C-alpha cells in the first residue's frame, strides 16, 4: 500500500468556496513539490466523504495526512449549504471508517476546530488531530495575515486561525489589517484510550434535586403546554428525559409516556419520581436508534437535550416512530449575542429571572450548586452549546413548515423553541 495525502475542501456552504479551492490547490502543489502523492478533491455532502474513503480503500491506499479546508460549526466540518446543512454527528464520526496508516494525522483548517471537534476526532478515530481555536481567515502570506487579494500576484492562498473582529473586537481587527496578526499555531491532540463519561451520570443527584418541578422552567414549560396535542390519551416520547419531571407533569393526559436517556443514574431518579404512574416507562438508550415500532407516538419532545443528539440519525428515527400527523417539539439553549432589536425580550427575560429568584428560591440555590460543580463544567466541556444559526438552519431545512421562536434571551445565549407536524 502507498501513503497518501488527502486534501478535502468544500464549495457550497456559505461564502468562500472558490477561495477554499485555491487554498487546497496551494497546499496540494506544495505537498507534491515534496514528492508526496496527493488526492485533492471537493466534498459538499457526507455522501461525498463516504465515497472518497471507499475509493481510497478500494485502491488499497492508506492516508498519511488528512486535511479538511472549509467552514466548521462547533461540532465540526459543515457540508451542504445553509439552506440544507449537513454535519457528521458524534456517532457518525465514531463509526466513520477512514483508511489511516498507523502514524497518520488529521488537520482541520476551519473555524474553532480545536475547541471540541479535534480532541473528539482524535479520541474516536485514534489519530493525531490538529485544529484552530480561533476563527480562520484567508491570507496571501503563510505565516501572518496579508490581504488575500495580494495572492493574485503569486497565485498562492492560505487559511489559518487568527484573532480578529469577531473574536477580539475592532482594535485587534485593525492590527490584523495593518499586518501585525500572526497565524495561530495549530493545536495538537494526541489519541487517548481514556474512557470519558460525557453523560449526566456524575451530576445526576444535583440535577434531579434541581429539576424536581419542571415548571420552574416557566418559558419552556409554557411553550410545551401551548403546543401539546388537544386529543385525549396522547402517547409521548421524551428524548433526553433526565429525571422524568416533564413526563410526570403530563402523566394524567397520556395513554403512555416513555422517557429515554443515556444517563443510567438519571434514569434511576426518573423511575423513583414516577413510580406511582403505571403508564410511564424509562429506558436507557445510548445510540441514535430508538427501540420502538413505527408509528408509536403522537408526540416527541426534546427539552434542553437536542444539542447532544446525533441530529440526522435521531431525526430519521423520530420521523419513523411518530404517528401520522404526529408532533415534534424541540426546546434548547443556543449561543448568540443579544442584538439591539432583541432588547425588549432581553429586558423582559431579565425581569422574570429576578422575580423567579425570590419565587423559586430553593430551585435557584440547587441550580447554583449544580452549575458550580466541577463535574458540570466537565460535562459541558464535552457537550458544548451550539450556535443559534446552526440549529435554526438545520431545523428549518428538515421541517420547512415548522414554527421556531426565541422564547428567552440572555446576554450571550437564548432558549430556542421549535414545533412541527410530521408526516
């Protein structure tokens, strides 16, 4: 078998596709000048990636270096387009078969790839992985920022992480434009066999004590109540059910309710909290596959858990298990700075927050204990919150007729609520 340098770039997702191609061709040319064998190709879908790796395996080649050049979300490379985005889920990344050689490396030349994606990729693919912490920029100079228009003179174009306006503000952006911004050094993550529990297991007791009454999440609970099916004897599936507090609130309106979660410790609390309800059941599920027959539920809810899930895979399963005209409700926290036109909602959210602090004093004290615990910080590190645009673009593309709304807003984050009728 021959070693191979594989360079993948995207062309469709957002702007920059043409420049990504030039960056890839610049890298390919430099690698070939070193006498290396290079495969340089575009990939605008997950299927393109599967096909490329299958071709490499069919030709009995092994990858020495894998390079991805393109846009990235918090959970890794973006494919497709903003209108129909695609991204490998954690489960898909874990099971992706890549023909790496023994001492191979993978480098992701894309925004924020070092924050979550690179260490995760290294861990599940058992390969040295490199990425950038900051947002990336195009440059005609390989080692410091130089306006990309200068690349026309020599034809080369580079992409690297660099402090700028979005990450550091206007002063740093000015320094960048004046040529004082150096390329960020790639961060290296070596493979480890450490078994990391990314579930809520280690904070299960704190979480269960905090959310015994789910109505303390007033805005979220009101949205679900408003969109709850009007029919009698509803069958409901709660994905990421936690301690089962949500199903408990609707138990008397359900013919059956099932909660699934990856945390076995949380499920113990869910079963204890709901032991008097024979129509409720709680099941451990740690893969995207749902252990239910087709057309099993009238309503599927994901409350503050969707960001952890394997989106495409779980949506396929949700569509399968929902009945005809079944309903999907997703509520989750996303990141985005408050905008000027959002100030009225921001102020309203703040006022409600301070009113609730006295109204639900015990809840806020338990919440403080939860969010200041070291295992909570560790859990969030391995399960980062997604950006608002990522979740909005995804949900709109999969359910064009769905309703989506920001129902609560903070300085740098907000709660997004979504509902859609399926089938």
